[in-house]
C-alpha cells in the first residue's frame, strides 16, 4: 500500500521542521508532501534547507486549494491512502498506522481522527467545542451519521475518495462540508480516538471575526449537499 501524508502549510515556519521530524520518527512507512500555500514567512526556505519534499504554489489557494493539490498529487502518483496532517504540530503521527489499519480492516472510505471519543488531549476552546457539537448535530440530521469531530483535519482517505477530492474539494473551511459530500455519495466514514496537541506555532485561519461567516457558509453547504443528493436519487 502506497501511503501519503498531505501537509498544507501557510506560514508554518515555526513548526514545520518539528512536524516533519515527528513524521519521520513515528510514521516511517508514509511518504509526505508539504504544500506550501504561498507562505510569506520562511516556510519555503526551511523546506529547501532541509531537503523536505514540497510543492510550492505560486498564489495563495487557501486551505481547500492546498489540500486538493495534495490529493491531486496522490491521485497522479498512484497512492492508495492519503491522510491530511496539519503543519502546525497539532496532529500526532503516532496514530496514522492505526488509522490505516481501521481503513483497511473495516473497508472504510475515510477515517477521521477524533478528539471527542475518549476526550483526552487538547480539546480546543469552549466556543469551538460548541460549534463542533452544532455541526455534529447538523450532519447527523442531514445524513443519519454521527461524526463526533467533524472539524478534525486529521482525515485519512482511500483511493476512491482520493480521486473524488482530486476533482472537487471545498475551497475554505472544508472539513465538515467534504465529510458530508462523501457521506452523500454513500461512502463509509469511521472515526478513531486520537490525542491532539495545541498548535506549536502560527495562527489559526478561523478567528473570531470569521466565525459567523464560517458557521453560515458551512451550514448552507451541508444543507445544499443533502438537497442535491435527494434530487439525484429521484
């Protein structure tokens, strides 16, 4: 099985070195590709200095465009499994092999690393946990599937989902929307408990000023995806 780690990186100069070293130590069976999303800090220079594998985007594409670039790379290079790992050090690569085992054993199409099954490790802020519970409820209402951590960026995809995401992927705040898209295509999504850490550097793309837009935009996208599925089934 060819396994790839996709690392979207925008201004992750404070943490990208340790992220790669952590991967090399704890997930040696995985290849990796850093997608440098036109960073304005020294992310690219660190990649060049240490010989890291990276793609350098000429213009900023946002998180969705960066992740989709990784899926395109995975699709074109014949990878069987691709997993997103953030460049800020939050995601622990020690769990990747376990996620791959679940993906294959349960014949799942996607496996999500969830903070909220065992509720250990970094649990995010209280405000974000409220938003996460909201999306858990909305996704369950729309699809019948309970996803405890729908905003988790630690998501592993099999070959079918790699090909789907290589063709189409939400541009911004993509995690809940893309999970619903996969569920609406009758793909199997599972979750496994993981421990996450606080970000080791950089700034989150979801700040208070954008939180209202985020909630409305993602909610509408989820609802429209469900409507499109129902119309397609007629």
